C-alpha cells in the first residue's frame, strides 16, 4: 500500500479529476417535522430544496421525499423520508458515536456560543472536549444522529501528513493479521520510521559523496 501526502504529490503532467468539497451528506429520517424544526430553528440552517419521487430506480423502491438544508459554503445536509418504511432499530452506542457529522467553527468563543444556544433550546450537549488538533462539543439530532461542532487548536502541517502516511501504512500491514492490535500498529510504525530514517541518512551520505567528488 502506497500513500502519498498532499505535500509530496507530483505536480507535473495534466491534472486529473478532483472533487471540490462536500455537496451533501444524506441520512434517513422517520421524524420529518422534528428534523426540519431542529435544523432550521436550532442550527439555523435554511431548508433549500426538496424532491418528491415515485417509482425511483425500481418498481419496488419506496416513494420518498428528499430534503436539503444549507450548511454554508455550498455544503448541504439532506434527509430521506420513505413512505411506509418501518423504523430501524437504533445502532449500538459505538456505531452511534463513530458515525457522526462535525461542523467547523474558527474560535473558542464561537464554540461556546453554540453550546449556549443548544442548551437554550433544550438540547443535551457535552462540555468542550479537546483531542489532539481540535476541541469539540457533541449532541444528537432528533434522529439519534450524533453531531459535533469543532474548532481547531492548531493548523495541520506537513509533519501531520507524513505521520498519517506512516500510520496508515502500518495499519494496512497489521489489519490483516489474525489478531490486529494498537500495540502491533505501534511496533510496525516504529519499524517504518526506522527504515525511513536509514533511507534518509543514506541519501545524505550519497549527496555528500557526490559533492566531494565534483
């Protein structure tokens, strides 16, 4: 598995196709009224579009309404309401916490202002929780979807991208083991770091030799 950090991507040659941010995220709701009120009144996101469709894709596909809220900067969050679809069981607590949407703000003041607004609307929200590069508050929408509002604690740098590349290379190597673990990941990452350092030192020696011989 080869991963290339953004700073190391080749620049030569014609550019390939690239996406430009998020157009929309889509979820399913069984509570359209509560969902619309929450996103427009609590989060202040305008309702901007709705699609009503019958006979979509296949004859047995349920009729639905697909409606969109504007998150700002050309990004939207959307919901499907399917007519006659029985409500699903809620996900496990782990899946509930893992599958979430995070909204960005720039400052601590904005983060705290959002927490005050959510509490004023009767929404249960966590205290600000710092973790590595960001600080976040967490709360649920009426559908049980976990939402997050987060602010940066520092900017991401090239060293973050290089560390992420080593981490994902190590993860790809250990994920297929019979018993993958965080400890195995750290051990493999240490081996990759050591190998990268040896390659770097060899390159320096080679460059010094070429300069001395010129």
